C-alpha cells in the first residue's frame, strides 16, 4: 500500500539553475562588469608596459635590430650599472633593517611615557613630506660649510669641544720680520735668544674682524732679568702709513693662545703660551735656543666631514631615508604592539624575567609577523628609490651614489639607451617579485590561522 502510494506520487521537478553569486551576494557578471574598468587600466598601465619593456630589452638602441642578451650583459659589465647594483645591495640590507629596528625601539619605549603620542606624531611627520622636499632639506643639512649644514655644524662643535681649532690659519711673517719659515708650516727666529732678551714675533695675514674676541691691544714685553720675554702680535694697523713696522703700536692686537717653543739642537726645551695681549715669558732653559711658532698655530679650522663626498654619500642618503620611514615602521609596529596579549608579558615579569628578557623572548617573537611586513615593505620601497639620490647627491659624487632606478633614468634619457634602460627595469622587476611572493605567501598563511 505504501509502495503503491509511493509509486503513484509524481516526482518533483528539478530546480532551475540559479545564477552564480559571489560571497557578497553579487552576481558574477555584475562583478565582472564593475571590475572591467579596473582590469582595462591594469592592462594598459601595468601589463602592457611590463610586456613592452621585456620585448624592448632585447633590441638595440634604435629598436630595429635584435640585440639578444647584450643589454642584460651590460648590467654586469658596465661600471656605472655595477656600482648602482652594489649600492642597491647596501640599501636593501641596511635601510629596512635600521628603519625597522628604530621603529621597534620607538614603539616599545613610547608605551612607557605619557607624551608618547606626541613623540610618535613628531617621528611620523616626515612621512607627510615628499621625497623631493626631503631631498632638498638634506642637501642643506649635509652642506660642507658648517655655517649652512646642520650636520657639519654639530660635528665641528663636538670636535672643537675636545680639540680647539687654530684662530690664526692664515697668519705669516711680514716684511723684514725676525721670523723665517722652518718647514711644515712653522716659523722660527733667525737667531738664538739669550736670558734677559725681549723678543718681537710680529705676524700679519689675519683680517682684523677675524681676530679672536679675547684679543687685547698688544703690549711691548719688558725685560725680566734671567728670563726671556716677548710679544707676538698682529703687526697691522688700518689706514695708510699708520704704525711702525715690526714694532708694537697702540691700535694693534696681540695673538692670544699662540704657542711658542724654545728649540735647542732640534729638541723643544720649553714652551709658553701668549696671553691676551700677546706677551709671553720663558725661563733660562731657553737661553741659546731659537724660538719657534709651531705649525699647529696655523692649522686651518676643522671644517667637518664631506658628507656628500664619494665615500660617505650613500650612507648619508640612507640616513635621510631612515629619517623619513622610521615613523612608518613605528606606527605599524605600535599597532601590532597594541594587539599583543598583555597577560603574557605580566606572566613573564611575575616569573622573574627582566625587561630585556621580556623584550627579547616575548615581545619580539610575538611581533615577528608585523616586523616581517614592515621589513618586506621597506625592501620593496628601497629597490625603487630614486628621488633622494637624484636630489641629494651632487654631480661630482652622483656616480658613487648611483642606484638602479637612477641608472634606469640616466640610461633611458641622458644616455639615450632605451634597450639597456628596459633591461634594468626588467631586472628590477625580477628582484621585486621574490619579495612580493614572500609577502603574499606570508599573508595567506596568516589568513588561514
């Protein structure tokens, strides 16, 4: 009976096929229509240029003759490109590492202070500045003149704190002077001195407005029995025909701090330092010696480091990049730090771990995914660096600071070598792809967790 009933029951008609929808409920055709403009732009602005660059890299300068791998061979034989490749390695190794490390330190330390937010704002502020503006700023910062360049102003200030520079770099004997050159920039008296003598050591060559602030009117030395006295001064008075040669005049200034050595048989037997009025005194040990003004009195002032010279230009530009991007690293790491489970940190402290152990064994491992994102992002970014190098490095050292992106520009526009420029572009793409693949793979792994 049940079977008859079942047999007599008509079968249900199969359901009509439904339109395929995405997880958001949007039909695939509608989604494709909305994506089409983006796909067209992607093809026109990304896919086509990449394909054209790959093809163009196998042709010669004119684009008519097939060059094979000659353009790629130039990447490893041309000195300029090899320098750019070496500098790119330095950029990839040091810039992301230092920027990420600074961002980590800033993010961890600013959690402990009340003004941490203000500090983060200041550190992140360079991100709001364009590469062009940052390049101009640091071109001025690294200026060789300490009166213009902040870096050298600080460096010279620190140097002069521990090693005072000479105030008389251009001083030298004048006409009919009792001094003569002694070699190496020093000056020595023409004859020996004896106890009870007064010695005149006149010099010229220092502009009156460049004399030290503590210089006082020069005073003629007075005899002191068994001692040797003297004066070293600026034997120059403003005004034509004013003053007497090789004699102290009222308007002339002494050389304060001038070092005087008594030299006998090639050895220094005694030294003295001139006072503010230029006077000095030596004991009887100097009897029969010649007086020498050593070359250290006339050393040129310390002018700092040549930040944009061939040896320091790349580290200097990397420093400017770190100044800009350390704030980016700090913000991302601080966001990861905010989501970290605090109970793990507190448990480690309760178990007796000090702050360094907590940082090294718990904080850093938990932040490893964020640190990887920051480091990989900066690695991709430094492979494309162009603006800073182009603007900061002067023409005399731009070859030493060269990077692949700048060499691409120079080959493509200055040297009119589009084939080599295309080869460099393809080579840069090949360098970026593994880093991007690593980043995408890591993000997928994070999503699956």
